[in-house]
C-alpha cells in the first residue's frame, strides 16, 4: 500500500485524504495537513514512485486511482479528497470509477484533459545532478541552478533529495516518471459521472484550467463549482496557503 502520514483523530467530519502532484510527496503538504487536522483526521499519501511509497513500472491514472482506493478501504471511507495537479487527476479518476469512496472532492489547479507541456526536463535535470559529496541543500541548489533557473521550482524539487543517505538519493523513480510523462500530462479519457460535490480550485495566475475546459468538467462532474485564488499560480497551496486552507474549510464543511 502507499506510504501514508496521518494527522489528527477521527471526529464528526469525514477523514481528509491529500494527494500530491508530480515530483511531490506527503511531506510537502505537512503544514496544511496539520492545520486541517484540528477538526478531523487527515491522511496524506506518497504516490507510487514518489517519497517512501513503492516503486512500480507504471504511472497510469487507473493504477494511481487503484492505489488511492486501497488506502481509503484501509482507513475507512467514504472520505473527502483533495488532489493537486497529477494528484488531482488521480482523484478525479478515483471519483469516476469508485465514486462510493469519495464524499467530497477538491481538484486543485488541473482539469480532466490532456496537456501539451512536459515536465520531463525536470526529471532529466534531477537525474543528471552530480550528487558526489553533497551534504548541504544549498550546495545541491547551486548545482541544480545550472539546469533549473526558477528558484521556487528548485526548492520544490530538492525536497525530494535525501541527503541523509550517502551517497544522497532522489526519493523519486525518475526513470519511470520520465518514461510515462505523456500519460501523466495526458488524460485516459475516462467516461462516467460523479454526482457528488466537487470544487475545482485554481490559481488565478495559472492557465491550467481554461474556460474551454468547463464543458468537459460539467459533463463528468455535474455538481462542480469553480473558484480561483487571486495572485496564486499552479502551486496555489504553497503560494497562498492560508487562502487555500480557507477555501478547503468553506467547501468541506
């Protein structure tokens, strides 16, 4: 089963399952998970080929949704689910195929469509990084800056570099993630319908969810609502954590 980190205790509100995006981990969501755990149990997962979860030879959305279903059956469902980017697509796939396991769904800055961009260059940059003698994250950042210019992206990626190991290692299966990038940025074309409450929460400065996507969203999720966080980009939960938390609380309660 996927590696999980649990916060809080069960109460009147359903358990909240947090599903991170590509190159992320459960630990990236620690601050929001701890704050949301003041009133409910929160379970954050490492997706397959990420963090401390198992390494697998595929990164398809049916596989990822199956992993999430297994976790929910273990913790007891139905649960509220929040998924970001790749995790948002996996959560949508879960709702469309195992809807009885999902109470409410929050999809963070992603739509059920295929995207033309690729994040394979980041996998290549991480794999090519010289890890020899690294003990400080600042030194790793300096080396990675030659390939990844955006400091915030470097900071995000380096959260998955385990410097306690010697030699250091990435807590990511970079080979499979790069190979299956077209599947990750794509969408399996899953049909069906999830009639439960859904919030598509986007960053106002992001272009991941377009007005043209609304018809497709409504066809699959007829009770979907749309909202945007002003000033936030794709990593809206990291850029505007308090606003993101407030939106979660308002929708999930």
